[in-house]
C-alpha cells in the first residue's frame, strides 16, 4: 500500500468513525483542491519534528500518556 493509499485509508476510517460517508468523488474533489498534498506536508513536518507524542502548549499538559499508560504515575511526567 502506497503512502497516498495509506493516508486515504486512514481518512476513510476516521470519517466512518465520525459517521461521515466519504465517497471516491469526495476524495477526488478534495485532492483536486490540493488538500491531500497539505496533509502530506503537515505529516512530514510532524515526522521531522518528532512531535507525534507532544501536546500543544495551549493544552497545559506535559504528556499525552494516560495514567494507565504511565503506570499510574500522578506526577505529570
């Protein structure tokens, strides 16, 4: 599965989870407007910045881990 196919598969899964029907025509129209290229560009920036597990500053959080993932720690780290 190519990069675009994987991206579109994730897009379809996320849309379906949100109760949105995403047709091939929808994808072609949105891709034709350059939106898929923008998604690829943002993903490349996130990958280069190694920022997948970092929360935005405005959320005032130190980690994206849940307490269960952190082994029940309560120190915020």
